[in-house]
């Protein structure tokens, strides 16, 4: 009877626990959805929206990316955005609606990952932190958001594989990696991190059988060469556009992951047989998963005989990004950020627990003061951002060292070791998405993996300083929500500014986006001039202003999205021929392009002769024929 009573109490406790878990998840999901939905139409970067919209519209017209027009990404995003136009209408908001649908799938996936390491309330808090650092800061349907989403889906599949040992999850992870590459070639970073994990997994999963000396030597040579080639490839990529901070920030975390693999191999692995067979089974499944969506995407190119154009287009786009679209990381932010992080780590982890608890309480008390200073003093805002930005390589390096040490001592179980290494490996590799354009918003594409990795790492410690860690989590949420997000990406990591994205961008193709009043006024004036004098389906707008075409529903007579190349004479002839062939009656010149050089003098002279009438709207000069 007593046993029945205990069983009943246990079942009741289990039901209550299940209800609590679902309540926490439902709350996190609802808060995340409402917070992102509220700011979904907030802010824009004109040329980003123009490129996305123009590419999707060309796909709707039956054109093939890279064959019929110069696509700056892989091409998969153009098809997804074209689908959003069919579902929600041809306007800029439609692409954001599609992004929001994927975001709603991402939230439970991220919560699932966090729940594998921390308690239910903490998993909810980490998920909210990741949400706050993601789309609300820039809700344009950029391919890097989809890279983040599909890397998260792939991570969830691999973690599930570690737990249940069902190989279909490896295939699913590969599918996620392949789809991610179709949005943007930087999806390869997740694939690289996952493959490094598969190498590590072979080292720690116990198997029967003893290998021969020859097999062990051959495998170690293979493993060493594989890791060396990966590190050399990353080093070669980074050296193309590097300063004193590039290698420490981007290469060091990947190097730490590689060294950890080799350390475990040469210090912890016992001789066992069929190592190549074990590795090939998992790599083959993962590779098949990658190739399936890629092969499906290539079918149209194969049937139309345009595979070479696709490969040339992708390689040319990558080369142009590395050569022209660059912003090197700040050496000062890295040095100061690492120093401050090491100091805080020492204060939190080295003293006695009583001192650590007092420090956590003191941090809670001082948090409002720090936030007020960040709001009023730009140098405080920049220092806080630099500290958080520099935290990523530090977490990966420390985590890789701890995983190697724990493997040597067998301090934590094999399953937890695999999970932690997987997160660290993917965090290190996907961090490369900030290269070569290391601006603050690109940090938001990888920051959720930092928070996840840090949470997993702290959960493996025997007595983590909970007060200090919870205080840091609260501060990160308040800082991004109150200080960073309102100022939009133009002021991100520079200074706090109140929200100026309050004016509605007019026009049925604008989708009701809320932008800075200056943008709203400029494009209202520009669009009125264009509609009055365009006189046909084609206009010419350059450089770096594809949004002019999309907002006005007009077409580009050239095959040039961004004027990044330096062959001005050849380009001038091509442009003038296209203008004459399509009977263009109006041109728009952007006098303040972000990436390309201003219109070259010979092209400008030719355009002024052809189009003598002129007007102006903000940074745009509009010219048309009599």
C-alpha cells in the first residue's frame, strides 16, 4: 500500500514537471514570436532589400540565377523569396514573413539544444537571450539568418544522434548543411564544424576489437593530415584579408578545436579496430545528406547546360566579396575585450564560493548603473560590445582545453563530451561568417551559438557560480534590448540612439516597412520623379541601388548588380549598349554608394550627353531624355 502511494506521488510529480516544462516552453515561444513580430517591418538597408527583391522577381519571371542574371549568393534564397511573393504578394514585407515562419521553427530547435545541457528555466532564459540577439536587430531576409537556422537544425539532429544512435539523424544533419549552402556558400562552415565533430566522435566512442599497429599508424597519419589541411585552409582564407586581430579572433578557435582532436588521439585513445570503417560510415551518411539538396538544385543547370556558369558565378561572387566587401576586426576591441573577460573570469571562478556569490549580488546591484552609462556614454557602449564580441574565441579555446583535459582524466561521460565538443566545433567554424566583413550585425549571426556553447560549458562544471552567471545572462538581455536594438545596425556597437525607424516607406511594393524619416522622404521624392519620366519598363540605376528597380517595378537593362570590378572601359561600353538597345529614357545615379566606386568619369560623361535633363533626390541624381 505504501509502495502504491509512493508510485502515485511519483506519477503526480512527473505530471506536474511535464506541465511546467510545457508552460516554460510555451511562454518562451510566445514571447519570442511577439517580440520578433513587433519589429519585423522595422528598418532597412536599401541595397540589401533591393538585391533580395530583384533576384526573387527575376526568378518569378523564369530567369535562372547566375545564368540569366548575376546572383550574389548561391541562388536558393531567390527561389524561397519568389515563393514568398507568390504567397504574400510582391513586396518587401513578404520576404520577412517567410523569414518569420522559419524563425518560428528555429525557436523550439534552439530550446531543444539548450535543454540538453541546462534546466528548463535556464533553457528558456538562454533561448530568449539568443532571440534578442538575432532577428530583432535586423529583420531583413538575409541568407545569413537562414545559415543560422539550418546550422541550428543540423546541430539538433546531431545531438539527437548522439543520444539515440540512430544514423538517420546524421543524414538529416547533412541535409541541413546542404540546404544552408544553397542559401549562401557560408553554409560550408557548419559542414566543416560537423565534420570535425565526426572526427572527434570516432576517438571517444568505445568499440570492441584491437587494431593492428599498422592500422593505428595509418589512421593517425590520416587524422593529422586532415586536421592540418583544415587549419591550413582556414589560415589561407584569412590571410587574404588580415590584420593583427584577424588570425587571433578567427583562426585561434579553429586551431584549438584541431589541437583538441589530435591531443585526444595521441593521449587518450586505446588501440581498436575498424577505425576507418567507423568514420566512413558516418561521413558517408553526412555527405549523402549534403549532396541530396545540392543535386536537386543543380538539375536545372545540368539540363540547360549552364553548370559552368553557376560555378563561375558563385566563385566570382565569393572573390568579389573578399576583395571589395571587407571590414577588418578591431585590434583594440579584441585586446581589451580578451583582457577584461579574463579578469572577470578570474574574479568569478577563482575565489571562494562566498566571494563569488557576493560579486554576483554586487553585479546585480551595479547593473542599472552600467546600463545607464552605456546609454549615455558611447565609449562605455563600445567597451561592452567589444567585451562580448571577444568572448567568443575565449569560450571556444577554454572549452577545447577543458574537453581535452576531461578526456584525459575521463572526468565527464562520453555522451556529454561529444555534445560539448559538437557545440564548440560548430561555434568556431560558423564564427567565420564574420569574415571578411567584420561589422557588428554579422556577430549576431553567430552569437546564439556562443550563448549555447557557454551555457553547455558552464553546465559541465562541478560548482558553477550561478549568481554571477545568471547576472551576466540578464545583463546581456537588457543590454541588447535596451541599448543596441533601438539604434538599428547603423549605430550598433557605436552608441545608443533612440529608435528612428518610425516613418512608413510608401508604395505598394515597399510592404509598409518602417524606416528612418530621411529614407522615407528621399525615396518618396525619388519614386515620384522616376514614375513621371521613366516612360517604359527599363531604367538604369547605379551604383549599388537595386532597390530603385524593385520599388518602381522596373527592370535593369544590364547584367550588373554591383559595380565592383575595376575594368571601367569595358563596363562603360556594355552599359551604353544596353541602354540604347532597351530604349532607356531615365537613369538614376547614386552619388554615395556603400561598396562600389562612384560612376567613372567616362561613363558619367556619356550618360550626361544622352540624358541632359536632371533632378535630385537625396544622394540620387536623376537624369532623363527630353
